[in-house]
């Protein structure tokens, strides 16, 4: 309980330092809810650092099961390890690997996979600094994102669930990436999921001259005005048997 003259920000910083809380932007907490990890699951967080979603997944798993947290960056891995330790996460192993190449050693293993892909962060920029958003570099991100999504799907067990997410609003980073997966993997199915209290919009089925797979309507778009968060894109994908 706060003392009458206590600064609430000081209390937040204090509790964060003790590992009692992990401060996240509201929108970034939604993808793990779509993943629905269970305590007995074997889970992969493919692009895990600095660990906000990893710690949330571990909490949803009740610190049980097995969670693999991967990232390609040594600097970011250090932050990931620190955050896992300070939050008391004990069900997680940290690895450093190019996520695109992980299927060379792991296939059809995980019950759940989160691919929270590197992106332009346009959902953050649009909500906070709209004039600063530039489309430069989005095409190169698109190729990285689709390779990471394809890799994540290859490591998923039959009947397993993968969640692909970005904090971008650009279709080239979102629907176009999932559309690519559906064109390559006949066992990939986009699932509709509605979470009570979260306002959202359906995914796009066309963009400019491009017509996407009709199942892209089951993807989720969240805009800043929907829930007073940054914008987010989420696709929940099942691997059929």
C-alpha cells in the first residue's frame, strides 16, 4: 500500500527492481494470451529478448513445463537472462541462434510457438509519433519475418499452435507474411480467437493490387484507439495433423 505522500512511480521502480512486476505496454501483453500456453506445454519463444513476453508466458505456464527463449543478439540475450532471473523464472532455457536456421536441428517438437518478429514498430510510432513513421526498410523486414514464421511453423508439433505478432500496422509485415506461410504450408490454418475485453478488427484480405488468402480475415488487428494501447497485429495459426 502506498504511503500518502509516496510517488507511485518510485514504488513501481522499487517493485520492478525486486522482480515483483514487469512493466509492459498493454498491447504487447496480448500475443501471449492468444498463445494460451499451459503448464505442461513445451513452448518456444523464437525472438524472445528482452523478455517481456517470455516472462508473461512463464507466468501463464505457472513456471512449469519447458520454455525455450531464443534470440540472435548477444547484447539482447544479456537483457533477457537478467529479466528472467529477476522475475524468478525457472522453467526457461535461453539459447542464442539465428531463428531461421533452428529447424535444421529441431522439427515438429513444440506444443506452442511465439514468433514476435522484428518489425518497423509502426504501431508504436503511429500511436505516439505519427509524423516520424517512414516505410523505408519494410521490404527487407518482410523477407526476414516470413523466414522466421516459416521456421517457427516447421518446429511446431501437429495440432500445435503458433502465434505470429508484430507491433506494426503495415500489411507487408503482417497479412502478406501469413499469406506467404499459407502458400507454402498446406497444413497451416489461421484460427479465429476472441478474448473478452479486447477490442479488435479483422485482418485484411486485400492490399492495393494484392488479394490475400480468405482466412486472413481471422487475423487480429488492434489499433491505438481500440484499447488505448499501441497498435498490434496477431495471427493464431494451427498445424493440422
